[in-house]
């Protein structure tokens, strides 16, 4: 995979924290920023997927009333069996 060089501007405190974490993790700052960017991208893909799933299922009936009715029916069936 090809690497690209870039310059970014970030708050000094974030830079210092990333620098300390890179040293602690024994990886380069560049590697740490790449990992952070990859995780941020994946998190946003997951959020987009969740939104798509929610949109696909939004027209389904509410589950709670159905579950409550099932519990009531189930209780009547098994009452006094134990």
C-alpha cells in the first residue's frame, strides 16, 4: 500500500498526547495517526450502517406491545405448571 505525506494542524495538547501515546506504544506518530484515522473511518461506516438498518426497519410495528402480549399469553399457558 502506498503512503502519502501530509501536513495537518492540530491543537498542541492533542499533539502532545498523541506523541506520548506513540512513544508509549513504541510506534511512530505517523503510524498512530494512521491508526486513529482508520478507526475513525470505520466508526463512521458503522454509524452509517446503523442508520441504514434503522431506516430499513422503521416501518415495522413496535416490538414492545407484541412482546408484552406474548408474555401475557405465555404466562396463561404455563401458569400452575411448575
